[in-house]
């Protein structure tokens, strides 16, 4: 169903996990920081209404 709407699964890579260490401390939720790092690394568009994401170089849609 997800692929029918243009979404794709992204595997978690070690370099994405390591990227969380270099992110500014705007967001303290570790899972969100991981998603932010992954979105940055993949150049992906994130779908969220969390205002903290605006502080990172991530394209956000909501």
C-alpha cells in the first residue's frame, strides 16, 4: 500500500546513526533525531507537524 503512494522503505545505516551526534541540539527526542539524520542523508522529504524539524536542513511537508 505504501509503495502505491510513492513512498519507499529506507534501511537504517550506521553512518545515519553516527550523523545524529553532529546534529544541533534543537530536538532532544532520540528517535526523531535519527529520522532527521536519515532524511538529511537520503535527501528525503519528511512528513511531520513537529516544529523542531524546521531547525534542520530537511524538507518537510505536512
